[in-house]
């Protein structure tokens, strides 16, 4: 990596901020006395300063920010093959306005920029738009099948820099409402040496998984022909064993909804009524076949509840709606499936780049880049759960549970409960998937004269998410007594008492249902796997630049992009998904194992162990060693859904700089981009067919459409003084709809009542007008103080809503109405994604970076960076016919902050970073008594240190999540009932780097 030299005329610093008030621990005692930083020379001296490492990466990034006309924040590798953080998304936390969303194991997965979620952020890799799709647990959104970019699919070591572009320019392709993130891999002619070799080996240890895992990377670069031709290869490999343990509720529902209670309105009876209570429920007359009587809730399950406890539930009524207010028990809220969670992952992350670069003169630069990344994951989730609260009367569920004691808080949230007749399930899930990304692109730049230049790019990429398996197995214990759910200890999680020894296989069963599906005694499911999501991208662009006069440049260019997204599932052949009895001579204990350690990891009363199906032993017992037989074509009702977008665009833009023609400096760009989007959407409509292997077949439904946009943009930078800049930007932007909601798949249609629910291939992009203002003061070398204001007038938003629409405007074939006495022009009441009114989004950022080179001795080697962002928005969410719920945008945190304190001298470097993200909404529910599903605020603290042993060898030590923070999800803005919380623990990394 080239050393950075501070220019005399313009100071240097960083664009990536972090709030100094949130400074992390930094052991000053480890710092060494050293000569004062030469950056602290007297103003009249002309000494040039050369720095390397983290300080140099900050200075280089800030220099890039200062020279840009748009609002751009950058992060640069602090050394060859060494990005500042272990995860790309985690690096971007220091950028003002960027908030991180974490996935399984606490790894950074995707980002929100200025309150706009991952779906509004575009990512380019080496100048070409990229797509990255991975899988995750259901609570974190499962597999990504949209436009969101999952950064955890890539190792950081294969990139040399990233830039977050928050305001658009006409020469940058459209599609972002939040930001455009540019990831750049290194080139061989980037270095000032003809030969570079850098290799790093690390060991990674996590206190929860208690595993030491390997991580290694290397980069080799060689220049030839006097530095005009070069070849570079890089590679990175990481193997991780992740584990997290905790609590999950799945959902929180009113007592009158959780178990599909008997009766409605005032007659609702959500639990088994106690002896002496009228009416008796379940009814001895209606459910005598289930064993219901005056003394029994069901066969072998006596009525043990108390009238006092039952009356406590029935006295609570929700004010969520008029219907709820009229229903006794509607204000009593219970976890749907309260359970302890143990999740383990084996992951392998492999990535690499290969680049050939030829630069015969300063006027010509030609390169060919290749990039490959592969993430291979096997996740094993195990749960021990109270299942009856999620079961209805048809499965002997909640209406057959007795309540002996109960307590709620003032909002109706369960505080304590004692129950009899509760079904318990031990569930296991094995989820195996591979995410692969491949890209190749050709870049060309040639300056034909002093005033005319041409650049070109051509590239292809392929992003594949291959869900190979998702196998669920479970065993059940029926009608356990003495079950408790206890939140009285405080905090987010309950102590669950199961009433039985959940470690004893004899207390569970695995067998076919004895009564036709009323009572379950274990089973399995493949949950629609295998499945594949694949995105193929092509990009061709040509750009010209004409320097008309000093300080005035005209740019003209055009681009063609094609994105071809396909999604395919699978269906088991009939009979493959039937639960079988254990083979003769096979006991339940012989196909199970023990889940241990959750009590030590998570605490809160979790059992020391519980029994679970061992999927390997289960396969062997039932002769499923090689998987199941699936059908993946239309004859089984399965087809490959597709969205193909062809985008043609052209732009005209002028750049101006008055520094050489006027007594004041005003620079910037102004232009317009024209975009034409052609889309073809293909989905499949299923219907029954006796000749199909599964009894179902499918026919394709194809929708074609197009739309166009004119997108003007202006970016202006005024230099009040050489060190004080004011920025202004105005633009019109678009962000295209998520892919999955535009697939014209199988609808639900009731012709007799003219009701339907379906996807919508006719969605328009989300369009907005934006305004950005900023003031930046580069008050000394390596330092910055800035404040920025931003405003986005979002014209339309996309959400599920109900509307009255003629059938022939749904993009569905008229043949679906055959034989229904309904014609295509009839008006249907349709529930589907729609373009709805948007709303304003506004906020501000405060950013600071300070190098303490004005302090004496070793103190001059300290520095700090900090940022704070405040964002507000209001969107009207349509939650039912003529029902409006007003709330923030999904993924928007009103407050976010980051702070870093660092020390660096010639040999030693150390820094600590703390990041804070305010609560944010994950989904709008506005039904069943709850309004939102959201994330609690969180703060994560990380640290990194290195020591240079010699000029060629460096020791590395890193730590993530030093405070052992946990991520907590909740439901409802008032009750804030816990949905999910796990402990991921602290992670420590140590290694050595060698450079030659």
C-alpha cells in the first residue's frame, strides 16, 4: 500500500466518523513514548508528512471525501490485505448515517443508510452492480431473495477500499434511494513496488462456541516492463464454528387468538374452563370423542384450572379494535411458542481475486478483473418448546390447557403462569446452503488528447443461493403438568419450567398420529427444500469526457444492464413426507442426542440438557441416507419463477471548477440521466391434476411491462476558505421494488365472493426528490468537523394493501374464471402489494475526526473519530380496508452513533470502537393486538491492536463484542414483549502478518 503524503495546500483526514463520547477502552499504559508526530510542525515549515497504517487509511479516505463533488465517505485498507475490520458491514458502522443489521452469530449482514434499509442500497463491485444472497435463521429474514446485499458472504481481505455515495450524480447509475456502495479490489499497479507479497494467518476463538478456528489470507502482486504491466492474485479462507443460545417466543398473541379459541366475541373461551365455571369448555357434548367431560379437558387431561386464574384472563380486554374490546381475554397476551434455542453453524468462507493490468502510458489503462466468493453453511437449530399455545382445538391445543395461576402486567403482558395439559416439543432443524458469487469485468481508459478521454466497462456476474436442505425433525410429549412461564426475574427472558425431565427420551414419542392428525407424536418436514435463487447480471457502458476549457468538462455516456433473477423450489413426492413408526428394534433413545450447555451460555433457568433427534441417526433408521425424492418441474406444481430487467440509460453531465477563472472556488456537477426499464416477470399458477406425480401441476404466467425516468442531479461545493467547504445537492432518485413481490405466482382467488390475494408485477419504482446540505471544516492535517442535513420527499411506498381492481388488471389469465359466472372486467377486492403514498424523511449528521498531534510526547500519537446521526420519517401504513397506521420507515433508527479512539506510532497501533443503534422497526403488523415487530437498541464494542516485530512481520490482536452484548427483538411498541434474544459472546482473534 502506498504511503500517504499530506498535501501542503489541503489538509487530510477521514470521512468515516465515530462519536468520541462513545470511546472504547484503550490501554494507555501499553503506549510507548515516542518523538512528537512530525505533523505538528510550525505552520511556516514545508515538511511533508508520511504516515502508514490506520492513521494513513483515515487520511487517504478523508482526502477522497474532500475532493469529491458528491457526498462520499470512504474506508481504505490500513495495510496490504488488511481491512480495518473483520467484516465489511462492520467497517461501515463508522461512516456517518450508516447503521448495521446483524445476522446469525452476530455477524454484520447488511446496512441501513440514513434510515433507509438494505433494499434501498445498491452495491457495485469493481464498478459493476452486484447482488449477494445468503441464508439465515427465520428470525433474521431467512434467505435473501430480494435486492438487499448481504456483505457477510465476502471475506474482507479481497478488497482494498469501499466508498459510500450518499448523493447521486448523473454519471452514476440509478437504483439507490439510500446510498451506492462501491467495493474495490486491489490492482497490481496500485503499489509503488514491483513485487508485493503479504500473508496473514489468524486464529479466531469465541467464548460461546469454545472453538479455535483458522483464518488466512494472502496477496501477491508483480509488475513487469518497467511498471507498465502487472498481475495480482489474492485469496482468503475462513472456517468458523458459531454458536448462539437464547430464548424465542415466535410471536405474541392474545389469548383469544393463540389457540383458535372456542367461540367468538363474548362467548370466547380461550383455555379449558375450570370446574364450576360456566359455560364448560371444551363442551362435553361436542368434544366427547376427545374425552371432554365435566371433569376432563381431554382424555387423561383433568380440569385443574382455578376460577380466579381464569377470571384474571377473561377480565383483560384489548382496545386495539372494537371487536377486540368486546371479547373477554383479548387483552391477555401470551408467547405463541415459548422456547429455548440452541443454534450452531459450521461455515466456510472462501474468496479470491485475479487482476491483469496494463498501463503502457499515463494515457491508457486496461485491466481484467475476476472475483470469486463462496460461503458454505450448515446451521443446526434445536428448540425445546411449549407448543400448546400455538395449537388450536383441532390439535388438542390451548383450549385444552388448564390455568392454575396467572399474572399480567399493566399492559396485559404475561408475567407468570402455571399450566397443566401442555404439549412439549423438542424440534431440530438442519439448514444447509451455499452462497456463490462470481464476477469478471473488463475496464478500459484512454486519453486520446489533452482534452478528450474515453472509458468503457463490460462485465458479467452470477450470484447463487443454493438451499440444499432444510430438514425439520421433532418429538413430542403430550399433556405435561406443572408447566411454568416466569418473567418475574426481570429482563427480557422468562424462566420456563417444563414439568417433566426434558432430557429423558422416555418422556417423548416419535410415531404417526394415532387419531388422524388430532394428536401429534413427532415427525419431520423438508420445508420446501431444496431451492435455488440465482441472479445473473450483465453490464456494458461507455463514457466520454471532454475538457472544454480549464474548469469546465462535459461528460456523455450510456449503459446497458441486464439482471436475470430466477427462483426455484421443490416438492416431495406423495408419501415421502409421511411420519412412520420407529422400525422394529429401534428405540427413541437410539436416534436421539442431548443438547447441553444452554444453561451455562444463556442462563435464565434454561435446562441443563434436553433430548433431540439426531438427524444422522434418524436418516439411518428410516433409510434416508441420501436425502429424499423431489420433483422440481411444472408437472408437480413447481416452476422456475423469473424476473428479467433490461435497463438502458444515458446521461449528460457537466463538471465545473472556478478555482482558475474566478476569485472564489465553486466546483461541482450538474446533469440528467434518462433510464428505460423493460421487465419480464414469470410466475406459475398451480392446479390439481390426477396424472401429476404429486397431484398438482403448474402453468406459466408471463407479464411484460416497461417504464422510463428522467433523473436530474446537481452537486455543488463552495470553498469559503481553502479549509472550510459548503456542499449542496439536489436530485431525483428511484429505487426499484423488491423482486419477490413482482413474481406473478399462484394467487388465492374466490370468484363467488370476488376476493383475491396475489403478487403485483405492475409495481412502480419508489421515487423521491432529495436535498442535501453540508458544512465541512478541515481545520488541521488529519482532522475534520462537519455537519450535514438531508431531506427526502418519498413520493410512493410499497406495502400490502386492499383495493378494488378489475380482474383483468391483475396480470392473471382469464382462464382462471372459467365456469365461475364471473367475467374479466368484474371488480375484485384484492390484497396485494401496491404503490401507496410515501412521506418525508429528514435528518442530520455530525461528524468529527481529531488527531491529537498538538499534545506532547506519546499523547501526540492518539486520535479520535466520532459521528452522530438523527433521522425521522412518517409513513402511513395501510393495515386493512380504510385503516391507516402511521409509523417510521422499516429499518429506520432515529439515533445512531459510533466512536473510535486510537493510538499509533512506528510500531504499535491500538484502537477501540463503540457503535450504538437505536431501536428500529422490522415489520408493521397492526393486527392481532400488536402494531410493530422491532429491534431493541444495541451497543457493540470492538478493539484491535497490532505490533510490528520487524519491517516484515507484525502481530495482530482483535476482539469483537467486548461487552458481551445481546441482540433483542420485540413485538408491539407499548408492551415490547420479547420475541427473540440470544447470546453470541465475545470473539478474539490473534495472528501474524508477513510482508515482503
